[in-house]
C-alpha cells in the first residue's frame, strides 16, 4: 500500500483521458512545449546580450584640459579656519 503500482497509474490515466478528452490533453501538451521552447529562447537571448556587453567595453571620454579638484576634509577645514 506504500507505493503506486502500474495498475493505479493506468486507472488514473484512463480517468484523466475520460475527463478531459484526447484533444484537450494534446493541446495542453502543445502549450507546455511552446512554453519550454520560449523559455529556452529567452535564455539564449540573454546569453547573447551578455556576450555582446562583455565584448563591447564602455569608454568614458573626457576633455584633455579638464581637471578635477579633490580636497580632503582636513584641507577644507584648514582653509576655513
């Protein structure tokens, strides 16, 4: 009684076919297959985009005469006093 036998699986399958019909079950399986294919396609698209981003590094352009003033907090307080 602890495990499911082959006859129990057959009876469940027959009940499911009688309830839903063969057409509805095959339609459901087709929808499941389309969903799996769509999922795989999405994964492949994500991988392709990640490879493009890895191959195309971003470059930051700056003007050659541009300077940046970075002062420490100690320098700021010394100037104020």
